[in-house]
C-alpha cells in the first residue's frame, strides 16, 4: 500500500505529491524513501530530510530508468 505525505510548500518550484509505502512504519516513522511522480519524472527523497522550507534534497529520474531499477531490485534483491 502507498500513503501520501505532505507535498512541497507553496514557495517551492513545483508542487509534488510525495508518497511512501504503508509498510515503512518504524518506531521513528521516517526510515524510508518517498516517491513523487510527474508525467516526465520520478523524484525520490529520504523521508528524514523533508524539513520546511527546503524539503531536503531529492533525486530525479526518467520513468523508464526508475522502472528498470525497480525491476532489477525485485529480481535480484539488490
């Protein structure tokens, strides 16, 4: 399952809807990655680095690259 977390603040360049897995619930609640998608990009960030106003750093990939990564991770466990 996926659940939505807070999006970028209004001063950010793009309003992204960040999601993280509902299976990512540790005692601290922040030990996972979050994903935001647009038609042309997939954004990944560490859920511990989302403090306002900067929202922390994130990586951006084309959707095909993200899909290839997920496929590789699912089949090899790496």
